[in-house]
């Protein structure tokens, strides 16, 4: 099994805040792109009517995820002023340190038990 960590964070975008949300996400993407070579996937998906968004991430390992949190964690207050997080799922075997950082977000953890990684 891989040491990578994957996420699916679901957000409900606040009414009238879609444009602000999109602009702010663009800022988060730029920070991630410039500072995090071990963030392997950082993709935001939005539904057709612009009310719901999913953030899918994949990190090389727990350390890469902690680096990401160090770079964008200070932006969470602004993000949560634009959208409510409605679900947070973490896939993989996060380190204890990473779990301590994520637990305040109310995440659900899913651990690998079978599969193929290439």
C-alpha cells in the first residue's frame, strides 16, 4: 500500500459568495502550486448551480500534508467565511501528528485494507 494521503472535502458555498469563493480558491491554488512539490493533486470541483464544491487532494505522505497545512492553514478563516465545510474524508494512514492537526476539522478517516497501487 502507498504512503500517500488523499482527501475529499465538501463545501456548501454561501449564498451570494460564489465569485468571492472562486477568487479565494485561486489564491490557495497559487500558494500550493508554488510551495508544495509533494502535493500531487489539488483540484476543486463545483456543481452546476455553484452551491457545492469538493476539494480533492493527494499528498505524497503525511509530511507533505503537514507542509500544505502550514502554507494554507492561516487561510481557513477566510475560506470558512465563504463556504461551510459539510464533510471531510481522509484516505490513507495519516501520522499521529497529521491526525492531531486535522481532528479539529471533524474529519472521518478511512484506512486502506485492500487494493492495488501503481
